[in-house]
C-alpha cells in the first residue's frame, strides 16, 4: 500500500469512527455534516488525525471558515493531511 493510500484509508477510518458508520460508506465527496459530524465531532476528527500521523493541523475550531485546512469534504481533508505529512517528512 502506498503512503497516500494509507493516509486516505486512515483518515477515512478516523472520520467513520466519529460518524459511527462503516468506512465503506464514505466517499471523497462526502461532507462531514452529511455524515452527521458536528463541530465537536470535527474537533475530535482533527485530534485523531494529529495523533495518528504525528502532525499539527492548522485548524481553529473558533473560525473553521478561515483558510489553512480545507474541511469542505473528506477528499479535501485527505489532501490536506497528505500535504502536512509530506512537509513533515521533508
């Protein structure tokens, strides 16, 4: 499994766990709100991602609409995590 495939799978697992659904029910186009994840659930997802990958996510729960970490869809979150992991490895 390539690193990006691993990242995508792990991020999807973290989100699925928070939404209490199967990872197979999540697509890259899924939006967190459509999966039943509220603002507290989003923060829990961010913490889970940080812990899983040993990264710091530039996200402020008080201003989620601010640029820095795209949370518009699961695919966007995966892309952001891939960038953060790559930066950390460099």
